[in-house]
C-alpha cells in the first residue's frame, strides 16, 4: 500500500483547537483530526466519518451526516480524541454516482436500492487507510462514535481494544426519515 503522509499542523476551529494530518492513498486524501490532548489519552474517542459533501459542506438534510459530524467534533473537542475523515464519498461510489442515486431516491428507491440499481453493492467502502492511520498514530484503546455495525466489525478485526461504542443518534426529519429507516432495517445501523 503506497501512502503519502503530511506533517502534523495546527487546526483552530470554531469548536476548539485541533491538530490535523493528511494521508494520500491513490487518488483519495483522508484526514486525521486530533484533539490537542490526543497524545495524552489512554483511550481514544474515535469517529470514522465517511465524507458526505452534500451533507457536510452544503447542509443537506436528506441524510444525517452533517449532524453526526457535528456531534463527533463537539464530543471530541470536549473529551479528546480523533476524527478520521474517510474520503469515500457516497459509500465510495463517488459524487457523480451519488447524485444519480439521489435522483433514483427522488423516484422512490431507497438508498440501498439506488446503489444496487446503479450496479454497485449497497456499500463500496473499504477501510485499509483507516487501519493504517490507527497504526500510524499508535492507537491501542478506543471508544467508537458510530451507529454502523460494519465499522464496528472492521475495528474488531484490528489490534485495538474497543472499550465502548458511543451512539451518534440525531433527530430524523421529513427528508431523511426513510433514509434512516433503511440504514436501520437494511444495513443494521444501531439507531
């Protein structure tokens, strides 16, 4: 695996002061966003956040991505830890295909059905870069901020101790209610 790493830099935000490091794997560039006290923590509060440009940047309420990211940033600003910003847009089908999936969802398909109709699996993400980042940063014990059982299963296969799973539950709205139900019923999310 050919990975290029940046140096660590300061990242002051409206939520507090963080450190940031970038990792490039192929054409994708991922981020590790660490609290200032990251190196002093025995147990790392970890959020693996999959990129969602429409939610994270533009505030789309068709999903719960921005709300989950905000919860994680606030939690880690207060309690310390790490956010891995996993740059695999649209469950790794890319932005163009994600917009096509949105169009299919507008026509009545759910998020899983839309991905399948486009010729993809329900979730195309892979986590080798996450494993690399965890090893690179010397992480041994974690609390995981997630509702996603696939992320938990992946982390259980690593050489890290999972101390606790911390749910990242957000209130549904009329635009994302079906999306959240699909995540719960078809993808097994712990909502």
